[in-house]
RNA sequence: GCCGACUUAGCUCAACCUGGCAGAGCAACUGAUUUGUAAUCAGUAGGUUGUAGGUUCGAUUCCUAUAGUCGGCACCA
C-alpha cells in the first residue's frame, strides 16, 4: 500500500485536495468552520464544525460534484505571507483559525495563507499551482473526531478523501480497498466457520471447530518455541481478590476496565492482566541469581471492559488470551535478554511472513514512577539492544507505560491498519510493590529486574491478523481443513479413497473424503472456495497405480504421485514451517 | 463512551423513498443422475423483517427508544 503522506508529490496533491474539499463544503454549508486538514497515510481529511448541520455519507457525492465544478473553473492557488496581526484580522470571525494563529510564534514561523477563488485558508503549504490539477479524487468516509483529539472537547466532523495524479492510480487504489475488504477477518471468519460473536456477548468471541484448530496450532507452536528458549509455564487464576489488585495498583488505576464480583462478602476481580498472579508465583519460592534469567510464560485469559465503540471483530475484544511471560534477572542481564527476545520475536513473525516495525516508547512527561536516571538508563538499554539486534527503532517520546519504557512491535493488517502485537516492557513498579527479592552471590537480598513481554499480543487478535494476512488461505500447518479426497465415482473409488484417508490420518493430517453425490467439478470447486490447501482426486488410474492426483489451492495444474511419496512430501511440508 | 450509517431466511441481497398477501440466488433437505478437475436437473422446507413502544383501518416500510454491528474518534493487546 502506498504511503501517501510519505510520497512528496502525492502529499502535496492530497493536501491541496483537502483545501478543495473545504472550499466545496463552504459553498454548500456556508456556516461551516474549519479546523485542520492534514494528509495521512491513505489520503487526507478535514475536521469541520458544521454548527448543527450534519454531513452524511450520502452528501459526499454532492460535495464531490461541487469539487469537480471548482476544479473545472481552474482558479490558481496563490500563497501570501502575512504578519500575525494581519492573520488575526483576516480570520477574526473564525475561532478555530484564531486558536491556531494564537499558538504561532511570529519569530519562529512564517504565517502564510493560500487563496483559490473565493476560498482562503491558513496554511503552511506547499500546494499545487491550480485547482485544475485536482481531478482524480474520491471522498471516502465521514466520521466524528474530537477537537484537538481530546474526548473532553466537542466533536467535529471529519471527512476523509484521497486524491491521485491519474485516473488509473485512483481506480487502482479504490480497487485495492475493495480487495482488502474481501479479506476482512470478520467476513472470512464467518465463511470459513472460524469464529462467531453473539449479540448475547458483545466482544466475547466464540471459537468454532475450524477456528479452534488454528488456535490450538498457534498455542502448540508457542509452547514448543518457548520451551526451546528456556521458558517455564504457569497458569494463574482468572479471579483474584481485591487486596491483590490493591497491591498491584490496578484497583486504583484500572478499576473501570475490570469486571468484579462478590464472593462471600469479599470483592474479587477478573484479571485484566496476568502480572499480579505471576508475582505471587515468583514469591512462592526463594530465588537465587543462579536461576536468572528466570523466564515464566503463561497463556493467560484476561478480561477487560473495553468501550463499546472500540469493539471490532477479533481485533478488539473484551476477553482475550495474552501470550505473556515475565522474565526476572539482574540488571546486567537486561541487554542480552532483550537482544535474545528481539531475535526470538523476529523468528516467530518470519514463520508467518509478517513484517513489523519496532518502536521505543519512552518516559511519559508527567505520570511516571521511578527516577529519571533509571528511566534514561533503561531506555538507552532498550535502544541499544534494538540496534545490536540489527533492527531500526522509531522513538515514541512519552508513550511509555507509567511503570517503564517499552519496545512495541507493530504489524499491518490487510487494510494497512497497524496493530501492536509484540511488546517488551521493563517494569520498575511491580517488583517494588510486591517486594520481590532474590539472593545475590554474596548472600545479600536484592530486588530483581523484571520485564513483561508478549509476541502474539493477543492470540485472538493475532488470529484476526493472520486471517487477513493469508486471505483465509492458511499454510498447511494452520489450515483447519488440510486435505480433501475426491473420488471420481464414490461408489467405485470410495474404498481406495478411504484407504488413502486412513494413511494420511495416521500422520495426523486433517483429511476428509468428499463422497457426496455431486459432479467432480462441483466438489473441486467447493474445496477451492473453502480454501483447502490440497485436493486429491482418485479415479480408475489412481486405484490401479496406488497413487493420488494432487491439485493445490488456486492452482489449475495437477500432479500424479504415488501414495507413499505423497505422504512423505506432505508431512514434510506441514512440519517445515521454517 | 462520542459522531455517522446499518440490522429482512444460515449467507448475499430485493421490496421501504411513495404504508396494503415479504421475494430471489447460494447453502440446507428430498429425489433422479454415477460423475476425471471451479456450480447436473427437479422438487421441498426455511421469516413474529434485531427488540420494545408509538402513529395508522392497516407498519418490513413512518416516528421514538433500545440492543447489536460496521466506519471513524477517544481508548487500547
């Protein structure tokens, strides 16, 4: 997907198109006031205060029409540099522009306005020379957006659009958006019977038999890989009492998002995070430096009361499984452990062919605990580890958790939306709150360093991302239905078909025999539609040669292969994920 | 939670604007057909139109509320 914001030519084009849209909206809604209209990754938007009026998606065509009219008129776009006083005078009736101008320092920035016909806007530019150049655009959606991004402020209306230099480029982009919609995990999840969400439990996903297979494969894979990395595993309770959450600090900070229930006059909360339980496990024994780094993993089911409007298929749910682990160590072990983790995460993602970006989130400006020196040191270690591991790392200033800095791994879905999956977080809070200790080599009691980390992030979300990433056509090891055997004539070839099936079943492959009373073409089509990786057709020839005829998903060619070789090849493919 | 849109058979959609017996394709089921690589033919069944109110002689259609879903915002794994 093209990043319009980072393409210099498209950036200018889209920015100018945002102005064109604003001009058209001003024509149609004379009372409209405009806040800002920036370029984003997939186009542009403008935030508008329509004062009681509403733009709905139906109105977008009308606005587009007006934009085309203005574009045809072909007015030049001109730049003027003005003083702050002049700017304040020019926009004296526009509180939004006054807000912007008042926040500008004349000595630092040049204040400029751009004019096109009857429209003038405060803007840094640059812009195209004439509105005539803005021909191939499309308004895509309209939504609400809080003024200055703060939910305490009033909501403005935000209209999104996109602009290209040629009709082909625009059409390609729109086509791609349509294609991406076909990969939507909610749609594929229903079609392939992977999961469902009932209105009786908004945000609480149900996994269906096919989805369960994917879930189990991912969990098995996770356990295997973590065992190799020296992890131990635990399972901590779903519910723990109020006192524990007070100790962890969640009761005061996170209470709104926690589900609670009273048991025998004591308040309990369903865990929104696994850490406090893991702390109790650590404290259950006395630990020595010799055990470090102590890696304790847990596939932990957590529940969080997420805002209703945030829910979105498997991407955002109220109950999910974190592939959590807590690692306890000495300070000098941090860097090595983090490098090791980055490589581990990289290896896992590469199995799925997922690309990702790492970001380092640093100390928040206000709400944080611990000393600045400790934060600086921790951030430096994270950044260094990232560089040592050979990964680029963008810095997100002030985005860290209150308890420590973190490295976040961001993966893109099919619509180009970015999801945080993996994260490595240093925690400077919980070891203190739970008074965790270990015995140093000199016999003294010391406080261990602890970090939390996840790789999938949430298995539910990760499955959503995988569904879209693969477009529902999973690699063999993950495919819920791996092989369909289609006897040409079930009555004649059915017996051999079942013999083949039982050989494959013994290898732990997921096999079905489709002996329905339907034409071969029908059954093949059905297997293709259901994105089943391997179809084996069996007729006279195959029975005679003790062979199978192989056709793969989305391929037309067929190959004959004797059964024994096929079994070897297919199991090798399944087990060779990397 | 906020803004907007949407909700009709298992799925995809029609009828709604302009109130008057709720339809189609796919899937399912039954029968015929016995099939060589993306849809064989015929038939059957499937619905308190998300829910609750209201307007009306009459509501899937108009109005109100509510739930859920989707696109964003805010939040976030």
